[in-house]
């Protein structure tokens, strides 16, 4: 029973993570719904509603309240960065294949190490820094061998990866005191509405005709609203699955699964979208994944 439950959780984690990535790509690129900011708004509205239901009604984790105005401002700042990382990630999927997107995303440890040093002057061991060389080198090689390389998409994807790393580092700094620490699910419940507040004017200003186009799509294709609703719900379940896998296994297990997830997503996306790949690109991505694994091992060993 316990083993079956764990396997089910891991399957749900893989399905939600890879599913939301592929469905984002399908909607933004293949389906032709070219509105990444509105799509992110749908994701954040879903995260706001479902987080509230999961914590307040279903008691998935105990409710934590914000204790001060300063803590609110810190969470607001994190929410803006979180919003920026999701928006830029979705924009990049309009221009880049999932395989290349995952290769760039794998460089998160590099940006995390850079921001941690710049903002806290925290130094890792020299071995840990050495392992970042293949992480970056692999993406450089993959970029040179990517048949569908798009400069704007590449820059935006790098920005999304850097924003994810910055949020992680800032979260550790801003909410480090015992009185301010928030559970990841509570933090999501507070950050998602902040993202919604930021995204509503951004959507109106930059994608003003999106509501009319969404209604037109829904009239032409009855499945469109189903796609959008399912995609938005998946965006929340990614976070829920992350939490459940960590609680019932360990953070290390999630780390190992994460290393393998990128490779699985690449294979599935190539099979579904038939995007061209090169031997050079796959070689570069493999080097990056190996570098990430070595980086994680070095961090554990030289703590």
C-alpha cells in the first residue's frame, strides 16, 4: 500500500510537471493562442483559488497568517518575481521547442549560485563551482546545435531561469527568521494573488483583445475552454505534487526526479511535436544534466 501510494505520487508529479509544460507549448505555439500573459493570469487565478481551498477547507497544511506589514511587503516582492518567472517562461515557449527550453532551464543552479554569492556573499566549495562549468558549457553547445534556435526566445528563457533562481535565493533571505518562515503551500497562496494583481493590467495593456479572442476560440472549438481550464488546474497541481512527493519521500528524491524530468520531457515533446533535434544539441543537453547532477552531489558532500 505504502509503496503503491509513493509510486502513484511520483507518477502524478511527473504527469503534472510534464503535462503543464507540453500543454503550454501546445496552446502557445501549435494551437496558435499567442497570449502568454493571459495564460499565466489563468494559472495564477487557479493557484489562488485552489490554494485557498486546499489549505482552508481541505487542511492539506495548517494555515499560516502574515504577521506584519514588513512580511507582507516581502511576500509581495517575491510574488512579483514569481510572476515574472512564469510569464517569461511561457513567452519563451512561443519561440523555442520544449527540448531546448528544458536545456536552458537546467542551468538554474548556475544562477542560484551567482545570486547567492552576490546577495549574501555565501561561498560554496571550489568543487561546487567547478561543477557549474559543464552546466553552462552544455547549454552553449546545445545552442550552437539547435535547429530551431530563436534569439529572443533564448534571451527570454534565460531571463525566466534567472528569475526562478532569484526567487529561490530571495525567499531564503527574506523569510529566513523563524517568525516569518512560511510553508511552501502557504507562500503560494499568498504569492498567487499578488501575481494576479500584477497580471491583470499587464494583460489589458499588452494583450487587450485577448478576452474577445478567447471567446471566439471557445465558439469555434468547444475543447478550448477544457484545454485552458485543465492547463490552469495543472499549474497548481505541479506545486501540490512537489509538496506531496517531498513530504512522503524526501527533498533528495525530488531532486533526483527533477534531474530525470527534463530528459523525459525532452523525449516526450520530440515524439509529440516532432521538432527537429541535432546530435550536437542532445550532446550539449546531456552535458548540462550531468553537470547538474554533479553540482547537487558536490553541494551535499561539501556542506
